[in-house]
C-alpha cells in the first residue's frame, strides 16, 4: 500500500475550490501526488504528467518481461508435451468453420 503524508491528502471539496493550487504543487514537485478524499475515503490520485508516463512505461516494460519469460519457457517445452490444435478444438467442441 502506498503511504501518504498529511499534505498529500485533500478533500474533494477542497480540490474543487483550489484546483489550480494543487495542480501546481504536483507539477512543481512540492508533493509527489495528491490523494483526493471523498467521504473520508481515497477516491483518486493526482499525479504529474511525467510521473504518470513513467508509471505507464514501467508497467509496459514489466508486461514485456512477462511475455518474454513465457516465450522462453515455451521454447523449452519438449515436443512430446505439445498439444494438437485440432484435437483441442475438437475436445472443446469448437469449429473454425462457423
């Protein structure tokens, strides 16, 4: 779970009143993130564009690594463990002719 400091948690009402100020705090690095609270529950996070893009790039890289590892594992599968595609379709009562 991500930890938040007191100055990183703001009510939705307060955000609506001083939106520009909070955006500036995130953009200028005064805070890393702003947690928006509604009914005392964390509802949303405001991040800088750079932080968001970095996060997305990291997630994409992790997905690429997982795909690479899966391919590497499959390349090491002995041929006697291969499944026949036609038999799998038949076992599942699936036809490609439909």
